[in-house]
């Protein structure tokens, strides 16, 4: 299957600080992107999404930025809390064979320290 | 709403046996379901896409005769790992997409941990 990378970098932050998680996507034709949070032993949990006609979208404590020129996504988490500790994945929607499929990036582990 | 369940949540089987994993959309109808595999400390890798009533579409490198997928109804898809081997041990996650727009909404199950001894 398709995949992007096999390593899992870690971002360590202090509780209360802002976190920025980055992701590079592969397909310039992708038009929809999603950030997921995955806790140990669980399935991915939707955080926020953005379409390619936007460059920024805000949610509660989270902001996603999209730079199509360099095929880059970022997830900003404000006032990071211990409960934010998890692995974060970006995913891009790729059209294939008449339907859309989600392809996940490599992921980043966020470790929040008190 | 939009809950996807998987059963079992974990399973241990002996090498050479087959194991079936169920994925159900509990409160919506899903025309399309997806199966992913995730090895420790790695990302989710798409294995196959299944549409209700038709054959599954497998990603490159995924053996369709080993990973049998059946999407019998709009709320149920099954993945059967046939003649399992220790290297098939992994976390298997399904997701289901809404039947009606917005077409992009896709929800994930809690995953099934398969251990082959």
C-alpha cells in the first residue's frame, strides 16, 4: 500500500506551550486534507480538516495551515495539555479509480511534559 | 453519531489458521469501507477499499488471496486473514465513509490487534 515514511519523530513540549506539527504531502492534485490524533491502541480520531481552496482553518485550540506551493501542512495546538499527548497524522485525499482514498503521512508523536 | 465498531478488538491465533475481523458502521450507511494495517510506531497503510456489493480494490503489494474482504451490506465489511503467519501480526483498522454527501467524511473504527503465534 501507499505510505509516506517509516519513522516516527517526536515533538516534546511543556504543558501550556503552543505545539506545531508539520507534514509534507505527496500529491499536488490532492484537494482535501485531514489531521488525525491517535492514542495508543486506538483508531485515529478526527481533529480538523481543510480543503485546497483554503490556506487556514481554525477550530477549538487547533489551527491547520496549508501551503500548496510547497505541499506542506501544519497543525498548531494552542496551550498544549497532557491530554494532547498522542501521535498525530496528516492525511491527504487522493482520487483513484473513480473514488477517493485517504493516504496517511508518517506521523509525529507529541509528548507533553508538566 | 458516525460510530464505527470492530470485532474482535484483539485476537491471538496460531500460524496457519485464518481469522476474520468485522467492521460495522453502527448508525449510518457506508457505501465504501477501507481497511488499513499499522505496524508498531508506523503510519497507517491502506490495504484495500471495499464497496458494497462489489469486489474490493487492493493496494499494490497487498495479496488479495491472503486478505479476503467482503462488503456484504451497507453496514458490514469483513477482513479475513487466511493462513496467518507471524509477520501478519499487526493492528488492523477499518474506516467507513458516509453514503450521502459530504462524500469526504470518513470515520475510523477502534482497531483490531492481531497476534499470530
